[in-house]
C-alpha cells in the first residue's frame, strides 16, 4: 500500500485549481442509468470512487467511455444486469445510488446492503422506505436489497433525517414515476442541486431543489445530453485550511464561493484574511498563528461534516481552545486519536472534541482511517516538525484528485512512497 511522506514546516503559497465534486459526480454517474440516450458528463474528477462507479456501470453492461478532454460518456441502452455486487459496494457505499435509477427505469435492482463504516452506522432505511412508499416491493435477502416494481408512483415522502444520498436516490427514482413526488425535509446540499440540474437538463421536471421541499413531476423518459459537474467545495475548503494551518497564502480557483460560506466564516474567525472573487477564494494568514475556532457540523448550509476533521487539525496548533461537535455521524473522530500521536492535546466528550492548541506538533507515523480523516492528517503533517508518514492513503485517492501534485505546487514537501 502506498504511503505519504510529509516534511512539515513550509508555509504554503500559490494557486490551486479545484476539481469537479466527487459527491456530485457519483450521483450523476448513477443517474445516467435513467437516461434513454447518450450522456456526456464533464469536469469529472480522476478519483478512485469515480473509477469504481464506472466499473459498477460497466459490469451491468452499460457502455462507459472515458475521454480525457470531454469527460465520461455513458450509454445505458446496453444494460443487461441490474446488480450492484458486494465487492464494489463494500469499497464504495455511494454504489447505493444505483438503487433508485435501476428500479425506476428497469423495475428491478439487486444492490448489496452497505455494511458498517469507519464513520458511523450509516443505514439506508430512508432510501428503502421512500421507494416502498412509491410502490416498490423490497426485501433484504442474503445481504442484498432486492427491489422490484412496476412503474413507480409519485408519493409525498417526509424524510425522518436529512440525508444527502437518500434525497438523491428518491429524487432520481421520482423522475420516471407516474405522477408527482414531494420530498419533504430534503437535503439542500449543492451536490443535490447539481444532480437536480443534471436531471432537468435530461428532461426531468423538478422544482424546489436547494430548499427542503423538492417537487418532482414524473415524465415518461429522459433524453441524452451534456453536463458539467460543479466544483468540489470540500476539496477547496481543504486547501484553504492548508493555507491557514501553515500560516501561508493560498488561492483556490474554479470554485463557487457561496457554497463555502460557513467554511469562510470559520477561516475568518481563525484570523485569516479571506478574499472572495467570482470563482476564487484566497486566504492570507500574513504569517500569523491561527486562532482556535468552535465548529458544529449540521446539514447544508451549516458547517459540513466533511470539513470537520480539517478544522480539528487547524485547532491542534491554533492559539486557544476550540471545540469540534459532530452531529451527523456518530463515529467520525478517529483522526483525533491519530493527531494525539503527533502531540495534539485533544479531549473527547461524547460527540465533542475539545482541542487545546499546542505550539508545535511532532512528526510520527499515522494511519488514515477514512477520506476526510486522511486529509486532516495530511494537514497536520504539513506543520508537524519532522517527517510524518501516513499509511493507508488509498482513502485519500478516493476523494482528492492529484493531492500531492497540488500540494507540491503550493510548495509543500510531500511525496508518495509507492509500495
Ligand atoms: N441516515 C439514516 N438513514 C438513511 C440515510 C441516512 O439514518 O437511510 C443518517 C446517517 O446515518 C447519518 C445522517 O443520516 O447519520 C446523514 O447521512 P447522509 O445520508 O446525509 O450521508 P450520505 O448520503 O451517506 C453523503 C456524502 C458524505 C457526507 C454526507 C453528509 C456522498 C456520496 N456522500 O453521505 O460524504 O459526509 O453526505 O454530508 O454524497 C465524504 O465525501 O467523505 C463523505 C463521507
């Protein structure tokens, strides 16, 4: 397994171009299953999770062509199997996103039930019960969700919890249902909106996306077309924190700044001078030590759980005491234990981490446990004194395109050690 070596201590300076959003590309690739015709998806990031999605579609018999310049071209007309097998779902939970599209268009789907996860239980009961309310017959057999349906019927769905992929699965299914579906307590994340915009481009009738009530009027079919995935707000936020933690100056380009409002507010509280352009955000720490911040995660537009670990890293070396409260996932603090190994002073009380900033971290070997935890260890490594070695970085490859190259471009001393 590859490892990362990071020699900490260099303030990062420069510009970095942000890639397409993983969490928009994955549902959009799943949504191509709904389309009668050829779909071209551009600005798809080069990530392991995207490769897994393409493999998942390919195994079903769907034609997937990858073109460096144009993006991914998908034609689902050749589909012959309606299965998401365990061996792929266990490596990528987002595989569950094929459930709604397969059922709505082809009337059947066998999707492996995702098991436990490094950050929480992450059940999919809301996906399943929403589809049942739309008329699907769903059983759990031999570890698989086996779903069958005639044409789905529009329904009023009130989600118990705000769920991103749950909202996406049900919205996708509803595009081809008979009649109108109303999803209440829907997720408002920009990636949900991007998926809705993709579906609308292909002929779906959706309103209310971006609010907590999405209304979908079912149509008979969707047609082919082209779409560009929106920029990755979490990747952008991660590089901005890299600028802040190293007391540097970093500009991220190709972003939609309003998607990062809650993150920008915290960067300013941390003492950063943040300048927002049309499609850029710059942070300048003017060489100063960051100040501790209090962060509480919640669904969009509040502070994203996917940025929590990065701000935990920032707090480890900031001036003062900062708290990180995680309200979305029940076990998303593994990185805290690893950061302690670098000398961070962190106390855990339930779903809150209380972090007292230390003057400096000291390098140590650490282990990545999930995607954002890995990112936070990289950030900590950028300021730790000495050589930090991070193991299990395949987690990073799932969600950050060309991480080392991008960080090297900002002056970081980071390199990948192949196995
Ligand atoms: N939940 C249920 N039942 C369900 C679905 C969700 O109880 O049927 C609960 C979850 O257990 C969790 C909460 O609802 O406590 C919210 O989870 P959500 O369903 O929104 O998470 P997700 O859709 O599985 C997506 C992202 C995650 C991101 C979360 C929260 C994708 C592919 N994944 O996951 O991204 O953390 O939303 O914003 O969009 C990442 O990129 O590192 C990542 C984990």
